[in-house]
C-alpha cells in the first residue's frame, strides 16, 4: 500500500494521478499546509523540505522495510520504476521522459509558482516581478507548445512527463495564460482532462473539501518561512 501525504495542490496532484492511472492501492494522509502540518515531526521525518507531496511505500518491491520518498518528481520516478509503467525502459525513451520531468520540476513548476505568487498573493504589486514571471510563463508555455505540435503526448507515449506537467497547466488562468495562444498545449490539455484517471484523481481531491486554497491566516504560515522556521521545527524534534 502507498501512503500519500497529500494536499490538493498541483504538486500534490501528480502522484495522485499516477496512482489512479496504474490502480495501485493507496491511502491519503492529509497534510494541511495552510495550518502548518508540513512542520510536524512525523512529516519532516520523511519530507525534510517541509513540502507535500511525500509517500511511504509500505510494500516495497525489494527492501524489507518501508521506503519513503519526497519531491514529486522523485515520487513519480519511484512509482514508475516500481510498477514498470509510464516510464519507458529503452535508454532513449527513458532519458527523454526524465528530461521533461526535470524541465517541469526545475522550470515550469517553480516559475509558475512565482508567477502566481507575484500576481495574486504578494501584498505589493511589484511590476518588475510580475513582468518577469509573466514573460517566463509565456516562454515556457511556448516551449511546451512547440514540443506538442508534433506529438500527442510530451514524449512518444503517455508517460510521467505528462502527469508531472498537467496539474500546473490546469491552472493556466492563474498564470495569465490564454490557452488559445498555445493551440497544441490546449489540444494536449483537453486530451489529458478527458482521461478517466485524471478525472478520478481530481474528484478524489475535491472530496477533501478544503475550501479556499490560501486564506489570510495561512499566508503568514506559507509566505513567512526562513531558516528559523526550519531550525525551529528540527529543535522541537530533538527536545
Ligand atoms: N519541488 C517540490 C515542491 C513541493 C511544494 O512546493 N509543495 C507545496 C504545495 S504545491 C507545499 O507543500 N507548500 C507548503 C509550504 O510552502 O509551506 C515537489 O515538487 O515536490
């Protein structure tokens, strides 16, 4: 059984979609990031970065003890290798998928996160930051659009490279992006949105009924973190 430490955010949705695609048995453990659950000792034990998602595989293929994984990209690779699904085994096919997974993890995700932060959450409208991340969002959407112009999916078949990107593209309106300007992304997005496993994963997440994604109260938890936050959580753990 896979225990998924989850909150319904783009990074949280990635492993949930995977689990629905392959039909692995799972249980959700809610980590309410708006209340600071990401700083509990139990959670930091498996996810030292204090971010969801994370998993514990209680029935790993080889290891005799449970295996935990943090970072959504690492989780997808781990689950794909465990199940032998959605990650090709050929040298070329696997490398290509990993390239796009890394592109999402290091580029698309962080840049769109900053885009949303400065457009929506920042208490001041910082024109330079807003332009910087709007420009970067449009550049990244164009990279994906060119890639998808010649393919149904990001790599040769449906793989974890599609799963890792979808939950972020699903929030295109928040990134000031009109999908009509990126027709191949739009076509791919519609295909992805129609996949039963994707719909089931979003329906499952919706059942958590968490209300507003970020409230005024949660802003101070989410956006005021420093080295002291990390050291404070660790010293609580040691005492
Ligand atoms: N690179 C990480 C990023 C994870 C991440 O930023 N998760 C957010 C939710 S999407 C989170 O846990 N935020 C809690 C916080 O900022 O305190 C991954 O892909 O797993």
